[in-house]
C-alpha cells in the first residue's frame, strides 16, 4: 500500500528533518507512528499524504511510484487518502455538512449520494444535531469528530491522523482509537501519529518510532511491534 | 438589485469568494467599463446608420448653381442638357420662393431676399447606380452657361467618410482598452483571491481537488460579477441613449440623422452582447489566471 525507501527531507539549507527513512504500510494494517515533538512525524506524514515532496528517496503509493506521476495523477492519489489534521483544518465558512461533503464533491459524487451519506455518517459520529452549524460553533472534540468524518466519508484506502489524541484525556483518546479500529475493520489502512509512546503501547498494533528524523536505531523487528 | 439575482447562489463555493471585498466594488468597475463600451457601440451603429442615410440621400442628388444674370433661354438649355444625360432622373429649377426658404436659416425672415442677386438653383435627381461622367457634364454646362457650378457632394461626403472612419477607429480602440482594463482587473482580483484563500486551496488540493475544480470556483464567481456589472452598465447605457437619442433632432441637420428608439432591436442585442461579453471575459480571465497560478503551487 505505502512503501517509503530511503526518504530524506531538508528545507533549504536547514538541518535534515528526516534521514534515510524506509517503511512499509501493508494494506488493511493499523499503525502508530510515535516520536517526541520535533522528531519529524508530521513531516513524514506530509510526505505520505503528498503535501511536500521528499528531498531524496522514493515513495510508492497504491502500487504507483509517486515521482513519475503528473499533477493530475497526484490529486487522484490524494483522493484515496483521508487525513485528520492536527489542527483539523475545517473550512470556517462552510457548515459541518458541507465540510464533510467536501471530499465527495471534489470526487464528483452526485448530490443525492451526499444528501444521504453525510447525515448518516455525522449521526454515526454523534453529530446529528450539528449538520448546519459552522465549525466555530463547535467544541474542540466536536470539531475533531467533524474532521474524522471528513477524512473517512469516501472510505479512503489510507487514513492518516496527526496527533488525534494530543489534547484529550485518555478515556476519550481510547474511544477515538476504537473509532479508528472500526474504520480499519472496513478495510482502510490506518496510520496514527502520536508523541505518546506509552499510549500507543496499549494497543496491539504495529508501531514505527521516529527519533531525530530517523526510524529508531533498534532493529526493524523490534521497532515494529506486533 | 437585479444583478444580485444573477449571481448563482445555488452554485456552492468551497472558497468564501463571495465575502471578499472585490465582490462589492468589482461589479461597479465592470459596469462603468461596460457602460463606456456599450455607449461606444451605440455610437458606432449610429455613425454607420447616419453615414448610410447621408450616402443614400446625397449620392442621388446634385445641385446646379447658375449665375443670377443667366437668361431664361440659357437656363432652359442647361436643363435640357441635364435631362438628356444618362442617369439623370429629373432636373427641377427652384422657384425664388424655394431658394429664399433655403436661405432663411442664415439670412432670417426680415431680409428682402427678392432684392438680392441670388443664383438660380437646379435640384437634380440621379440614379446612383449609373456612373455619370461629371467632368464632361460640367464642361458641357459651362459651355452653355459660363461660371455655372455643378456640385455632386462627393468631396464633402469623402471628408465626412474620412472623419467617420477615424471616429470608428477611436471608438473601437476605446472598446479594446476597456476590455483590456476588465481583463487586468480580473487578473488582479483573482491573484488577490488566490493569496487570501491559499490555506483553503491547499486543503482542497490535499483532499484531491484538481486545479480545474478550484479554477471553477473562481470562474463561476467572476462570471457572476461580470454579468452583474454587464447588466448594470448595459442598462445605464440604454438610459443614456434614450435620453440623448431624441436630442439629436434638436440639431436640425440638413439631412436625416438616424436616432435610436427603444424599439430598435439592435439596442437590445447590444445590451445582451455587452452583458454576456463582460461575464465571458471575466470568467475566462479568472479561469486562465487561476490555472496558471495553481500550476506554480505544490
């Protein structure tokens, strides 16, 4: 599904943020990407969801070598990825309904399908009464659920979440991971980035650990824990 | 406002372009441009009509002027020569009263015209389709009545035509400048819009939006603004024409001048064309500008 080979990233003449990172995400897998703040997690996620290109190395997404794909092809690949941003990145002037419908409209889904699916999904996320309000009128937790709904509304092949458990207590974080697990059971590969190694360790999912831009020095077998 | 109805509210914009300040001032700038272009267009049509009218009237009429002391016998000979010329339909000697009436606007009613040594005027009607050799005719008439003058209006018409062509060029140039200004304003506005909404545009890209999807948002918005400005400017132009048009009669020109009426279909075609053109130019400009700018984004 996702294969990174010898990925490096440097912005201009600044120090390298990522060095020689190689990893594979198998189809249908559930992964944590751990590392302290500044370890390079967000940069690595950005490279995977095609927001920034790597300075070196190759990326293969959905059996497609990204470096040989044109602009339109990149956007097609992006449509197969759902992203839950750390700051949610909801569009302020759109209602909850329209925020969640964005990926469907971008993909050219018929309005009838949008009218049926979006309220159903928001109901599943416990937001049935919030369809026509704007993000600013929601609590942080509700905004996060809208961001998750937007990321999964098209049943993406790959779901990426950047620090989704960062600012919530353990109990809610646990529930959130259960939501991601349910999505994973539907066939979506899930990659969650978190700085909380201990939290990630509570789940029997594979983990990649980043330390100062490199995958942990431990052997691959130890770094990737079943 | 009528224009507000034309902005396709039902078209959902992911970008908050309708909240931009440009949405408030741009239609009025476009309206001013369209107004100038539409009035220019009306002037072009009016000019064409007037020239055609003058051509039709003056090309079929000649004036023969004979000295005041010409004898009746020579006048008759001159009339006979004219009537025998191929292409001449009629030759009518104006009565002193008719000549006096023609001079009245310049001399007034109080001057005793019958005491003045006025030349004899002959109104000659010709078939414009027949080529008349005016030089030969002039020589023939001069041999009958020395110092006679045959005026076929051609030199005057040529001058008017030359002036009209220059005026047409000037108006066309004005319309081109107006179009360029609209394009420049739309390019400027689209670039500002791209800068203001960069974060949402980046988000749309990350969600997989193609450049054409984002460009469509700008072009629909620009189409709405362009149509709104086009309609406002067009209506203002129609009002101007309706006010100024009848005033043309006040000049009392010696030949008929075409004036616009509200029933003239060309006025409405012009209104629709300028409105659609403003919308079309705005839409195409926005699309091309946005696509070119997006191609530079990661």
